[in-house]
C-alpha cells in the first residue's frame, strides 16, 4: 500500500523565536490536522534546556519553561496531538536535551544540519569550506547515531537542509554532492539499526525537478537500507501548513514510499 500522508511530526508555534507569528497558534495547527485528515501531530518548538551548558544566545531564550507555555494542547477526536520539541547539537556534539527531560516529550526532533550557526554548531574555520561542511554532515550525523538515546521517539530533521550552505543554491547542492555515497550508506544502515525516524521536510522536498537526484540521493540510500520516514512540515507560519501537504505527496511519489516505509513513534 502506498504511503499515506496522515501526520506531521515537526511544527512550530509562535513560541519559536524564528516564528513569533501570532497566527501560528496551537489551535490553528490543530485545524490544519482537521483540514487534511491527519491523525497525529507534534508541536516541536525550538528548545535548549537550562540544565545543559553552552546554549547560544538565541537558544537561551527558549528553555523548557518557555516552550511549555503551549500546554495544555487543544484536543480533537481522532487526533493525537503531542508535545515535542526541536533541540540541537552544538559543535562539540552536546545535545540540548538532558536525559531527565526525555519523558516530557512525545517526540524529539534533532537536526544535525544547522550549519548556519557559526560559532555554535560550526566553527568559523569549518564554515569557509564546502568540503568541511560536507565532512561535518557525516561526522555530526555519526556522533548523534552513536549517542545513547531513545531513538524510537526521535527524528532526524531536514537532512538535506539548505542551511548546510547558505552561500547560494548551487553551493548548497554542491555541498550535498560532496558527501560520499559510501558514508551515506554506512550511516543510514546505522540509522535503520537504531530505529530513528528520517524526516521528509517540506523545505528540503521543495526542490526543482532538475535538482531531484542531487537532493533525493540520501533518501533513496536511506530507503534502501531500511530507514523509516515521517513527514515534518517545519512550518513556522500558517502559509507553511497550507503548502506542505502537496510537497509531501510529491516526495512520497518521487521516492516510491509505501506504508511499510513509514516511521511510527514508539517508546
């Protein structure tokens, strides 16, 4: 059976500092689920816990007490609306979520590709080179997969994120090209083994037709090695909620995903 778009596990509310959109409320997000017959949602605002040293100035404004202002989440029959988060990993491979907080979240979205935060997720030296950025894609993902984490309730966010290299669209695509296929094969085999979800991110999947092979190479490798996929709009504004369903369906078609390829959150 073909993969059914029936969930969105990465949505931001107005509490995320990169949103602050008064219309991006938890109620508006729930309406998105109703409008698209979704059965599960995850609110995943940006977060770095006060108990973990090393937060950037931007993350310091988004501790647990801040994102918990969204609670209690609104409810609707037939929709599982989960409280989650999007945290981060700094350049020293420190995760912004302490183990003591794992049970507070239904799902945790972790990016290893936020390479636009110079001085926090990437050094100034590494930021100067496409080759170093590609190498960091590998080393950061490997470091994450080797952590002792509850991977059944974690997802790898936007692995083909344009934030890997913001210099230009071609610089971004060229950086993807520099990631060795053999390393992707090794890492996605590990990802399948630990059971982490692989995100189909709306921004990543909004590629031009002529860019398809360059962007989807990693996802095709992930599928071959048995990884499971979930949809994550990463919407920060209502317009992103409107745009994402068509993007997901296109990505599902291009990757030939089946229901057996779907990631299911589990403890």
